């Protein structure tokens, strides 16, 4: 949802907008994860909000791994 609302220059049009707050909102929904995973997800959320097409597969895989739904084989 946040990626649909974001566009380059939003900070100019809406000075109250904060990408950091959007990322924090996403991180709060992860629950109890390690600091390393939290930082990894922070970077993925930022990229997913600002350029969703480039990041969607990586973000989906990371979220599935966190949930234990998917154990990805990182050997391509």
C-alpha cells in the first residue's frame, strides 16, 4: 500500500511525509525478529516503497523466510 502512495518528490508536496515513518510502520508489523533481520528488512522496505518493481521478489522471499513459510535456496 505504501508503494502506491509514494512518488518521487512527495516530500515537497507533503512536508509532513516521512519515508522513515513508513518503514518504521512496516517494521512494527514484523514482531520479534533479530536486529540483523530488522536492518535487512528496513533496507528491503525502503526499496520496495520507492521502487517496488525492482524489489518485490526479494521482499516476498525475505518475508516468507521470516515467517518460516519458505526456506529459500540461495544458490541460483
